[in-house]
């Protein structure tokens, strides 16, 4: 069970309904919630976050904010142990996000991050008429 929080660029309730309907068609989803004030979509279930984003990216700008367990376990340990566990948890969460980004880039190879522009003045061989 994973809890995925996404930021969507939606403007009205009709777009919200379409986005929720598109996500609800994926298998393994337990619940979907949308906060229109902060434009956040929360999806809980046995799902792949990359699959959810790729489904939404077809029509809207979607960005993964957080990925984590559906429910946080109750903590009844000593404070010193909790601090060390939190530090380890942050590292693993950062690693998980990095893995998800790499997986998304592998899934969408046409993702452009940089644009390369070559000017005719920079390339002396580009002139046809001498």
C-alpha cells in the first residue's frame, strides 16, 4: 500500500472529475482525494506512481510531491532511537524519489530537460553560399 501525493494543474471541477476518473481506471487503487485549493491529488493503493503520473500527463501537468506508506506506524520508542530512524527514513525516502525519477525518465525517453541551439555564426561550416 502506497500513498502518492501529486500536484496537478487543474482549473475547474470538470477537469477535476476527468482527472479522478482517469486515475480511478487504474487497477489497485483504494482511495482518491483531491484538494482544489492546493491542487493536490492523493492516491492510496497498491499502485505504481510512475503509471499514475503518465496517465495524468496526457492531459495535464502532473508532478510527484511525495511517495510513502499509506499509514505511518505508531511510534512508542525512545526519542534517541526515533531521531536515528528519522534520519535513515529521510535517506531512504530521498533514494526512493531518485529511483522513481530515474524510472520515469526511462519510461519517457523523450523527456526534454535542455535545449541545444546552434547559431550560424558559431559554426563556420553551416554557410551554403560563400
